[in-house]
C-alpha cells in the first residue's frame, strides 16, 4: 500500500530538518520497518515549506501502531520546534489522495 501525505516546516528550518533526518536515529529506522514501512521518502517544496511524504506500508493498522511506540513519540518531541505539530507533538500530517500510479 502506498501512502502520501504533507506536513509543514517553520520558516528558516529547512537545513535543520534535513540535518536531523540525515542523522535519523537507528531506533527510528528500526521502528519504521517494524511497523511495516519501507521506501520512505520526504520531499520539500522550498517555496511553501511544504513537505511531501511517500511511504509504502503493509497496512494502515500496522502503520498506526507507530504512534504508540516510545521512540516515535521521542522523535515527535525532538522535531516539534521546527515544524507544525498537534498538541501531542505529532506532526500535522494531511493524507493525500492517490490519483495516479504507474509501475
């Protein structure tokens, strides 16, 4: 299953966002895989600071489990100062509708 979504950075945080993801914690990589995620890519529209995420997941249910894992919540807390977040520090993430796919 392919999942697309968008998030938003705060002004002036492009380099910091990239830096933190280039140093992604091994525990986060492991958690993403354990929750059924693979081929995870995030793109940035530098004009609008909109992030576009693409990930292949095994199922929505298995992927949703990541929100209850401590390392994921720690990552959310770590990222909260540079991007739009919800009250629990999860990123404001808007699912996008898949309108075309070509293998």
